[in-house]
C-alpha cells in the first residue's frame, strides 16, 4: 500500500503553493499602492521553497524516499521602486514624485498560474493515492 | 499439504510494495516541483524487484539474523536506498531543480495503473485459493 506519508508530502505541497498564491494576491493587490517615501513603499514578496528530508527521516527506511516541501522564508524584492512624477497626488514628496511598488504584474500572473497548476498536481496525487489505498483495502473481497 | 503463501502469490506481493514505494517517490517529486535545487528521483524498478525477489544479495531487504535452528526468519519489507536514483534532466532549470512535471505526471499515472494491475493479479490469486478451499 502506498504509505500514509504521501498525504503529508502532498499536503505540504498544497500548503506551500497556497502561501505562494497568498504572496501573489498581496503583490497584485498592492501593485498600485504608491508612497511618498522610497523606503516605506510596498516591496514585492516571494516565498522560498525548501525540501525537507530530515523531518520525515525518523524511521530508517524513510530517509531515502520522501521529502516534503516547506516555505523557508518570504523574501522582499530588492529592486528599486518605480518613480513617478505626480505633483497632484497628496502623497507626493517635495519634488512632486511618488514611488510605486516594484511589483511586476506579468511576473505575478505567471507565478499565479504556476502555483495553481502545482496545487492541482498535488490534489491529483492525493486523490490517486486515496483511490489506490481504498482498492488495496478491498483486496481479497 | 503445506502451502507457501509467499510462493503462491509470486512476485506480485513484492511488486505491490515496490509500486507503493514508487508512488511516494513520485509524489515527492511533484510536491517539490518548484523547490530550488531539488533533484528528481525515481526507483530503478527492475533492480529493486530483482533484489526483492532474491534476498541475500546487495541491496536486498534486511533479513533477521538467526542464531538458532528454532529461530524464525523474517525480512524487513520495502526496499533500501540502493535502488533510488536521480533522474537525468532533459531540460535543467536555472534554479537547480530537475523535476519535469509532465514526465513525473506520466510516471505517476503509469505507476498507479501498474499498481491496480498488480492488485488485480493478487485478487485473482486469492479468489483461486478460495475456490480451492471451498471446493465449489
């Protein structure tokens, strides 16, 4: 029977991808949040994924196969914010400039598609594994 | 008439365990499809099944050591790490990840069909045995 660890592995994939979708949503929602100060403007956030072999290696046989994925951290993009000259904006600084976030909307959209496909993959893995396990339980009946 | 159930089931019992293991490895690959520096792996099915079918050779499941003739022999189920190999990437990505999602999906689908085929074989064996027992 496929081991129950698959549910942990695919579940960790689901959780990691939903964190990624969360950051995409946050970046897209704040794509137009301008600020009058380049230091305080919103910066694009992206999760960093990491494979976890150690947590599953409790049993001797396990260290070789399964590896869950976890979000090691969320990093802020260090790209410079976009400067826009807009003196009529109440947030504009002394020079009449506002600073727009360094969010690349196209990049975020492709990231969203990639995250949603990966999420679906993990759901399919869980479904198939569940079917196989149920079929195994019916063996000999 | 002593019947060895292991011999009767043939290679299918070991194949089922191996295919279950392979499901796990492929699920790991799919879960880590976006993880930087993750290297995709797979089970060398032919080598693993050969090792499982011929215990005592290198890479075979661990056997219980017996020091007395009255001791019962036993074997750890599943396979060791020896048959887990890294995939050769067709199109490696810049972040060091070697998971090809389409390839893994295909392998996962293939593996689950094979698993179900093995289940059917085993089921037929049990049904045959039951027919012999009930004598109908």
